[in-house]
């Protein structure tokens, strides 16, 4: 899992474990919280089942978790160990089926959940790791090649880089358009981010057209911003800030839903 994820933690101690009292629950909460923080996940809350066996799913806390999963209110349910969720193979099957149907992941901090077999899970992980490595390797090589071309002053895309010798009127215009886009992006405030559509409208108002003589579109502006971010640290930082703000805004309605479900 990656990016900003909204998750809920589940902790449990059984009747036999009550000698640990609150300490057992707090220890689980500390471990799970640290894990979520390390993964960059947003922890919406903690659901507890104190003094309850995991022989069945007839527990107030786990039923609340199932409701969240069915409502797709969270992206994942995180527990310290698999046996905190259940000690029953039948109930584990139920949980995994719910996870598969809703897309809400079940995450164990201490173990790897396996929906089929250990060998199958290992193969999936290896294939995913190899695929990710291949994508990252291709990306690194492409980026290095583009950097070499830029240093040579060669054109690497539809839009000329700011500061390059355009050599022709159209490319001079593109450079000026890019400069305007850069100023707009850096002037954005977190609460009033300017959309690519609005930036395209500003370019049109200022008389800028693309190299082909057509007006700039939101998708073209998006491409321009991405290219700026590749070479301009300030633009890159501004766009990363905007992405983080948008991600947290999108999480707010779901976070409120989870909190209502936990309070019910």
C-alpha cells in the first residue's frame, strides 16, 4: 500500500490475557500506531475488544470493523498479529472474503496474510517486487537520458525548457508560457490552488498559443507543470505540497464517517 491511506487499528486481549489489563491493549496500540506512521498511513482510530475471545466474530469491536469494511470507509484494517483478529479458520475465511470483496486490506504487523498458500504469496510478492524493480530501473534510465539531452540543449518534449535558446518565435512563446505557468504554480496557496483549466485560461488571455498554434488545454498545462517539476525544485515542492493537501482533503469525509461508526 502506498500514498495516503486511511486505516483503522484493531486490538484485542482475551479473558485469559486480562492479567495484562490495559497494558496489553496499550502495547498493541503503540506497535500498530508506530507501524502506520512508518508507512505514512492516516490512523482514523482504534477499535478495542477487551476481555473477549477470538473463537468467533461475535464481538462488538470486530463487528464494528466489519461494518467499516462493508461501507469501504477505510483502506485497511491493521492488527498487531493475525490471532488478534481471529483464531478460527472459518472466520479468517470470512474476513478474507470481505477484504477481497470490498478492497479493504487486512494487515498484520507481525505476519504476512496469505489468502491461498505461503508459496503462492511468496511468488506474488517476488513477481510484484521484480515488476516494480523493472519499472523503477526503466524510469531511472529514462530520467538520466533526458538529463543528458537537456544538458546538451536538445529538445526533449513538446515544450522548450525555460532558459533554453528557443531559436524560433514559437519556441520563444513556449518559454514565456512556461514562465507564466511557473509563476502561477509558485503563487498558489494551499487553500486556493489554481486548476490546470484556470492556468490554461490565463495563457489564452495573455495571447499564448502552443507550438502548433492552438490554445493550451488543461492536459497540456499538466504536462508543462510535470516538466517544470523535473528541473525546478521549487515547482516540485509546490506540487508535492498540493498533492498532500488534496489527499488529506479527500480523506476528511471518510475520516468523519469512521469516527461516526466508532461512536455508534
